[in-house]
C-alpha cells in the first residue's frame, strides 16, 4: 500500500514509518521542516511538505494514497483549544478527501475522559463530539466517516508509549523527579496506567491499516502498571528517593498521573492477531531509558 502518514517524524510516527517500510509499504510522510523532510528521506520514505494548518497539504497527501495514518498533533500545552481545533479541522479535511473511496483512515486518540475510574474497552464510545471537544472530536469523526465510504478507525494509545528516547509523559515524570530531587506518584499512588512499547504500537498501526474493519476502535495497550511502581522504578533508575506529591507538583503530567488511565485490549488482540512483545515500561526504566538528562 501507499500510505500517507502525518506525524511521521513523531515518537510513534517514526516507529510506524519504520514498521510500514519494513513490511514493504510505500510511505509518504508529512514534513513541516527541512529537518523532518531529511529524516524521512534518509529512511526511504517520500516527503510531502506541509503543515496541519495548511489543509491543502493534507488533501494533497490523500491523492494517490491507498490509506492515511494520522498521528500529527500540535501538543501545544499552552493552547489546548487551538490544538483541539487544529486536530478537528485536520480530520474533517482528511474525511472529506477520502469520502466514497473506502480507503482506510486511522486516527490517534488517548484514553483520557472515556471511562473515568474503570478500564476502557473497545466498545466504550468516546464522549468527545464536535469541533470544540477534546481533540476536536476526531475519533468520532473518523468513525462516523464509515457512513461516507471511508474505512475510518481509531487507535487509542496508552498514556505511556515507552522506549529508549521517549519524550512523552514518562520523560516528563523523570524530568520532574530530577528537578525536585524526588520521584513521586500522586496522592496514594493507587492510580494505574496502561502502557505499551513503541514498537508494539507501531505494529498495531500497521496491522490496523492493512486489515481492521471500518469503524474499529483499537487499543494500543499492553499491560497495566500502578503509578507508584512507575515512580519507584524512576527513583531507582535515577538514584532518587520516592514519595507522594500533588498533581500540581509534577507540572503538566501531574493531572494525568493522578488518574487511572487503563484499557482492555482483548478485542484488539483477537481482531488483529496483535500480541505485544516489547519490553515492559518498568524494564525500560530500569534499563536506563529515562536516565539521561
Ligand atoms: N506518545 C504517547 O505516549 C501517546 C499517548 C496517547 C496518545 N498519543 C497520541 O498519538 C499521536 C502521536 O503521538 P506522538 O507521541 O508520536 O507525538 P509527537 O512525538 O509529539 O509527534 C508529533 C508529530 O506531529 C508533528 N506536528 C506537530 N505539529 C505539526 C504541525 N503544525 N503540522 C504538521 N505536523 C505537526 C510533529 O512534526 P515535527 O517532527 O516536525 O515536530 C511530529 O511528527 C498524537 O495524536 C498523540 O496525542 C500519544
């Protein structure tokens, strides 16, 4: 397949490009800078220069593509509304461009806010609908696109997609620990997170693009780990003491580390024959993946 990938230079996107190329697919990656374009070209991917704010570039990406994997996100923590609006508009544009073609459109989501307090299943719908919703309601847009002749699907990623070089939430926790001189969970530390290794997430994206049915909700979630265990492992790896903190103490990541964000992935595994094989988060932490400065 010829697959247009947005966010192709991101943490998950770069691993996805590697996975797709290794499986023999052609990748066209969206690049908003010369640096990103060079990173893609070095791997053997084709480059489409563009930006999430340049909706024409997204339309161009769908031309001659057999499918679209949408992983780009501004992640502008200072302007969440702007980030959500951009995400909503980008997915609307991709749906319009793919309508009537039955080509796959895979859209990324997280687990926040779907079923607070219990593990989310693939049957649980996202409550986010409309342009002002979290992530611009992009998951529901992708799934509703099925009625317009698009093989829309959503992949919900665990809050930690981990591995060596990760710049996501666990790296924020490591940074907070270094700065504060203590590695902390929030409150009593009983909140739990689902986690998945980056390479397992990338393989799931490839399998979904190749074969998931229209309307699928898929969970990139391999294991469930208590937040206290994550903080303890970081403390060991960084040579720091451990203890409780407030969400505010930990900065942006604190709000998420205070919450149980877990998912069951039984149906995803059955549907795609997906089995996670990568190291666990605690193995990655203790191997030093989060010990650099
Ligand atoms: N990583 C996780 O643990 C996790 C967990 C849950 C959900 N997710 C979701 O999964 C998706 C992928 O996450 P990620 O961790 O791979 O994100 P990431 O590492 O932050 O990568 C973001 C990607 O989006 C691109 N991008 C940012 N702003 C752009 C713009 N204005 N125009 C075009 N491209 C732009 C970046 O390009 P540059 O390389 O040029 O900066 C990069 O390729 C996101 O939707 C994210 O919210 C991730």
